[in-house]
C-alpha cells in the first residue's frame, strides 16, 4: 500500500531538497501466524529526523498522527 500525501511531500522537499529519499509513504499489511491482520508503517518522525533539519519535525509529527489514526481505525 502507499500512503503518499503530495502536500506533505512538497512541504518537506521545500525545506530539504533531498528529503524525497526519506519520505515515509509505505504501509504494509499482512496476516501473522495467529491469523491476526497486522498493519504497520515507517515512523515518519524517525525517518524524517535523519535529515537533521528541525524545520521538518512538524511535518513528520503530522504524518505520524495521521498514519496512527488510520491504522487504529482499521
């Protein structure tokens, strides 16, 4: 699955040119050995934090909140 949000990508790339290397947009889902459905995503705060540009932190936090809301609603 893809959870790409063009608005956040553009906002981040404006702050850091090479940020597209770190954009967290992959979400996975699978059924484990106990027949539980697992949905997971890369932590955008950690991923975007690799840029060392503190101006990007709010973007990562907003993506984290949105991904968490979606995953918890499943």
